[in-house]
C-alpha cells in the first residue's frame, strides 16, 4: 500500500488539519501517516487557541516515523512557526522525501492567524524551492505575490511570480473569489502552471463558507501523487473530490459546513 504523510495541525472538529487529511488519504486507499505541528481549540465558528508542539517533540515524531517508513508523498498544512518549518526542511532533505505538496496555510476561514507573521517569509524561502506543488488560495496568493487578484489575468501573473519562488507546480485555487470580482461567481476556476503550460480547471461554485477546503484539496493531490499519478491528473482528481465533498457538505455545529469526503 502507498503511504502519504501529513505534517499539520490538530482540528477537534475533524474537518481540517490532520483529521481531514487522513480521511482523504483513506478515501483514495492510501495509508495515512501524520505528524503534528500544533494543537488547536476550535469549533465550527471560531479558532479559539493554538499551542505549538515543541521543536524537540516535533523532530522526534518525524525521525522516529521516518526511520521506519518512507512516504510516497508528503503534504504540509498549518506549520505555525519558523522553527517548525526549518526543522521540517532539514528532515525532508536528510530523508530525501519526494512529492512535497505545500498548502501555504496563513489564516483560517474564521479569521484566525494559523502561522506567526515572521514565519511566512521562512515558509516561502525554505519550503517553496523544494516543493513539487504549492496550492495557494486567492488570499494566500495576494499575500505572497503582493498582487491584488481581481481577475483571471491576475491569476496568470501571480503564478509567474510564484514560479520564481522555486516550486515545480503552482495551483492557485479560485474558489474564494468574491461575487463582486470579475471571475464569474457560478464557476470556481483553479489555475495550474508548471512553468511551461497553464491549465484552467473549473467547477461549479457552491455558495457558502466551508471548513477545511484547502486541507482537503491539497490532501487529495498528495494522495494521488502517492499513487503515482502525474501532477495535472492529481489536481483534476482532487477537484472532482472537492465538487462532491462541497455539494454534500453538512453542518455538525452552529457555524461553517464540513466537507463530506
Ligand atoms: N485548523 C487547522 C488545524 C488547520 O490546519 C486549518 C487549515 O489548514 C484550519 C483550522 C482552517 O481551516 P479553514 O480555514 O478551512 O476553516
């Protein structure tokens, strides 16, 4: 059985973070490994509190696991601090891990910062250059590229700027475009760029706020890479999963919907 590793935060709701990632891995028949970066107190309305795992324990989780099992792919979610990011990079290089997918998590849908401000540059400098795929959403693309993204042509410009930061493939997810912006609201368009070719991948847009979309999408790409699918196919399969998971989303609490993976 193929194995995928998620390096991410703990979500008590079970809709984002490692819980979401493991559900997605299982869905594709890929064995899921997980290493925790941080624990959170949150519900479907609010991320209340975050506590990072100590660096010592973080490294210990990784080394103990990787001395035994080599994953076929690896994804990162909430990485929280510069020290966690730097330690992870060292481990990825020393174990020669391939198929790194980075979901550059910055802020939760409910508005809580999930990474320290000073760690944002470190994420870009340390991990983007060794990434197979990065999956920024519109908000993250704006923050990393400095561009205001209002239109489809802005997505193209942003992906060129991202390419210079070193990742092999960029997929900017368009699901967060506001209705007032000029990408039409009935479609959610993602832009895939590998440095040579662009592919627009679109799907129906369902209105509303959903918890765990970024985690679920990037985990689906990671699982498909573990299975040996090429990146573009992996992204298309991930997009198909997102469509059905959003269509059948449900409300376990009083706030956001959870994807039905
Ligand atoms: N909590 C954890 C542990 C996460 O990893 C993430 C996203 O990466 C979130 C919360 C935020 O999820 P969302 O913004 O989809 O609500």
